[in-house]
C-alpha cells in the first residue's frame, strides 16, 4: 500500500512538473500576429513595433500577417478556429465592437470567440484634406460637401473599420449624404487624397505622420475627446459642435479555448513590451497612448464598447448592412 501510494504521488508530481515546464518554456517557436488590415496603417505600425519588443522578450520571432478583407471579419473568423495554443494571436480593434451592430450577421461573436489577452494602444482619428486644398477647416469641408454631396468623397480603409464607421457617423450627424469610398490600406487612401480622387480622408496621425509633417495632407479636425498632443492647433469635432467623438483601440486576443496559463504568460509578455520606454515613446511620437491591460479589463472594454456603439449607431440612424 505504501509503495503504491508512493508511485501515485510520484506520477502526480511528474504530471505537475511536465505541465509547469511546458508553461515555463512557452513560447518555444515563432509567434504569429494576424490582423485584418493592410500594411502601413496604425494597427500595422503598432503591431510591428510590439512584435519587435516581444521578440526581444521571448527570444522567439514574431511574424506579422496582414489579411485585409471584409473589415477583418474573415481574418478574425479564421484565427478563432485555429489551434488554441497561444501561438496565433489576432489584432482585435474597436472596429470589431462597432461591426457587431453595423453588420446584420457576423461570422463570430467577439464576446465569446476569443480569450482577451491585453490592449496595446489607444488612438483618435483625424479628418484630413490635401495639403494644398482650399479646405482649411472642418467648416470649409462641410460647406463644400453641402453644395454637391454626391460628388464629395470621403476615403477610409476597409468597410467596418473604425475609420470607415467614423465616416458613416460624420455623414449621419451632419445629415450630408457624402460618398464613402473604402480602400484596402492607408497608403491607398493617402494616394487617392493627394491625387484628388477623394476630398477628405479619415485616418490616424500614426498612419499618416510623414505626409502630415511634410505638408502633403492637412488635418482639419480630430475625433478624440481632447486635442492630439502632436497636433495642438487642430480642434476636435466636439469643439465644433459635431457629435462624432471616436476613440479607438487595438488589442491582442487568442482563440477562446486557449489555456488560462498561456493567456497569462502572453499577457505578462505584452504588458512588459507595452511598458518599455521605447515603445511608449514611439507611440507618443505617433500621437498614441500605449496602454496594456489585464484580460478581465479587456473583456469589460469589449462588452462596454459593443453596448456603446450599438447606442451610437441606433441614434445616428445607420442601418445595418
């Protein structure tokens, strides 16, 4: 009996040791971060910087995979069904919480399809015109839009993105039926704006810092609750009496069945990366706030934003498509 008990204890301790060792060695191969946006945009910039830091912290290569399509819905659905081992992460953005009310059907439920890991950055958006455009203020923009709305085009990245829904919201609250033109990536939006295919664009300072600084494009308004620290002379829409306030965020999630201990390790690594002075400064340089979270805080953010955007979209009279 004593010998049998000893064997059982040894087996239990062995299983615990193996499990602990497995957790401690994670990750032991490259990680993959998938996003539903093209290269050059804010999410892409943020995740490439974060990926570099995670590589330094974990000693494993972090591969960034851009899969722009259908507002990221296809990429999200694909990741939600991958092996729940923590090696494939998805960039969940505020756009997904918006899409929950904007789309009639979604291929997944953001509240249940993923295990939240951590937020990474918060950002507002800008209303931009061409650098040499006579449209030098949001008042100029709306005045021209009212003269011939059908020929006044707003450029954004993919349908369902935070940028795209911000344009929808601006169109709704101003009651000007402007035409929204979606593009696959931010560089395509910028090219269209400079070429004159669109009259204004909606995007982030992070994504368009270089052309803004070079004077190729001009910010005429911001969507945040306060002015951007990098553009203190640019007023917010709220200041101008336009109720289209938008603050977006990007975060990382994994498939729902991922073991809690793996989620905890990823959360620790991501928060360590986000807290580094280098990452925080780079985000600040892009007019962005670097901010990690616990998985629980992130889950609460997802639920709260779904409720918030459902109310905004209903009040704005935007019909689900």
